[in-house]
């Protein structure tokens, strides 16, 4: 947000855009954390086949009990 420059018309939306940016960073952090956990488990078990990418991490979220909340949070 430090690099963004808002015109007079866009300045009124600066707070909203900052919140959207914070949610975006949180969603990315969630996906990277899930992928990192799978990577650590794969290294611990010496099984490279269980390393996942973004689509597999989203698929894993889809199979969790709170899938609607988790996928909705990431989609935001």
C-alpha cells in the first residue's frame, strides 16, 4: 500500500482497499502454510509424491468439515 497513489476520487476508498489487501495476504498465507505443512510431512516421511501445489491445497480444503468457510475465506 505504500507504493499506491490514489487520486482525489480514489482516496475515499483507500481504507477499503487496504482491508481487501489484508484479506488477500491472509488467504495467500493460509495456502502457503498448507503447502508448507505438506512439504514438511513429505520430507519427514521421505515421500516426495505427497508434495502439493495450489490446486491440491484447495482440494484438501474442499474435503475439510468447514469447507464452505475455508474456501470462502480463501476466495475473498
